[in-house]
C-alpha cells in the first residue's frame, strides 16, 4: 500500500473518533477492569443416548456460561478513548477451557469518540447485539445458557476478523451497528483436489473452521427504545467456505412496565446452496451444510438436526415478572419451523418451552431453577441428536451463580 493511502486511512480513523490533535497530549488516563462470572448447575434430562435413558450431570453454566474478562480504556482527550476487550469462557464444573472454541471468545481493540465506535477483532455479531439489547428472553440474564433456542438463529453469535462500527444518538434512543469480516481465503479448494477421499476430512475441517475460523460477513442492525418500549431488527449475510450464502434476519421488541417484562421476536436463516452439477459442488455443499448444522443444532441452544433442509424460522414470545426485589420469574415459548428439504424428511416443526425462577441473595450472587421442554413433529430425519434419535426432551436445571 502506498504511503499516501496509509496516511489517509489513519487520518480517517482519527477523524471518526474526534481524536485529531490529541496524540500530542503529554498525559492520559486509563483504567483496567478484571471481571467474571462463575456459574455451576446440576441438570437432569430424559431421552439421552442410545437407550434414551435419563442423564444427570453437573454443567459449568446453567444460567450463564462461566467466563472472565479484561476491559481496558484509555482517555485520549477531546471526548475520544481507546478500548480493549478480552473474554475467556470455561467449564467451571471441571475447571477447563470450553471445548472447541478459541481461548479468547472475544478479543478486540478500538477507538470511540463523538461520532461512534470502531472496533476490530473477534466480536459479537449484529444479530446477537440487537436481540440481546432489545428483546432478550430474560431481562436479568439475556439467555438461559443450558437452553437457548434463539441462539441457534444467530449464525454463531460471534465473528472473527471483524470490523464493527457502532453509533447512537445522544439520548441513546436510537442505537445501531454495521459489521464486515474477512474470509482470508478460507475456502474448500485445498481439499477439493483430494476428492473423493477428502470427504472423510469434512468433520475435522468443520471443527477447525468453527474454532475461530474466517468467513466473509456483512450486515447491520438498528434499535429504538423509549418509555419502556424497545423495537429493533437486524440482517447478516454470511458466506461459508464452500461459497454458500446464508441470509439471516431478525425483528422483535419488548416492553417494560412496573414489574412486568414482555418480549417477542422473529428470526429467519436461509441458505442458498448451489445446484449440484459435479462432485466438487456436492463437496462444497457438504462442508457448508455441516457448518450450518453446527449453528442450528446442539443441546445448549435447544437445536435439532437440520438434515438436508436449507431454511429455518423461529418465533418467540415471553413474559417476565419481578415478584419481589430478589425473586424474578420468567417464561418463554419458541416455535421453530424447518423447510427446504428435497426429500421432505427434514421438514417439520419444533416447540420449545422454558420457565425460570431466579433468586438474588445479593447484587452479585443468585440461585436459579429452570424447567424446559422440546417437542418435534414432521419429517423422520428431524431428531434432537443422532445418538438418541429422540423427538422430545425435558430438562430440569438448578444452579448457583456469582459475578465479580
């Protein structure tokens, strides 16, 4: 890149954050915050494993995933500041890092000023941002970690190699964001040369790609909030390594009045798989389908196997009630619909129910009790997991959480 072009990029970034001229200041102030959440629960579920027996286990995150992080800020003057965020997630029940994820699930640096915030690195994507800030399931804890169907529609929730620009009006009634991430030439071409033998490498490739892998994304969101009402929507296009574009949309809102919290929302994911005209195209679709299946499936997000479907929709509605200053109650219902299966065996519907009671001993420590249930109807290939082939499951979770 020419020196002139580099200079223009630096000047544009400083202008965005209102930081022109502050670099010459002799002194600045900074602060570093270490924070964390430790959450451990006992969870019992039925219809688990080949015999569909019950399973009782301890999990390192029932209401929240256990994690710790570092937030740093430096005052650059003129209303501008530099920002750093690092966040590591771990399984508190065994004391080890969360499996198959980057050591730092969030890791980004940025500048903030009068005209917005620009950050670079691994970050929450715009779908997660708008749902969490506008119509999350529970006002005191956005999602129940052990059971969160809505996260299956968020395209992984986090994106690596991302540039994100956030903006807001002075009263924060309007807040929005834009994101773009780089694919860094992460594609299936190297494996295609080894076909058909490379089909056996798909699971390992998918696991490595999901573990902080690169893919191209672009999207944005906008929310409005005033007088207890919040509404918002977002869009994200993700291009998977095999070339498949996935369009994801979400729209919803919430309302707070006294002790009541009401929320509703809708999400859609649509994958645009190429028509198979050769083994290479079939291989690309197989890789992308496996990655999409990881987004859509999994016990923690109440997911079910996608099979050969290419579209999924989710409608959600819920209510929360703060019975006392310490006791919060919440219930949520989700209706999922899957379609686009050529054979029809992966087309069907799912119902998700969850109810939680949370009791706060203090501002930092709380205990919770939750009950959830999933039921599936439709095509024979729609099951909760390959091991059990179950089409219904009930879970009971009781846990303790502390924030520091």
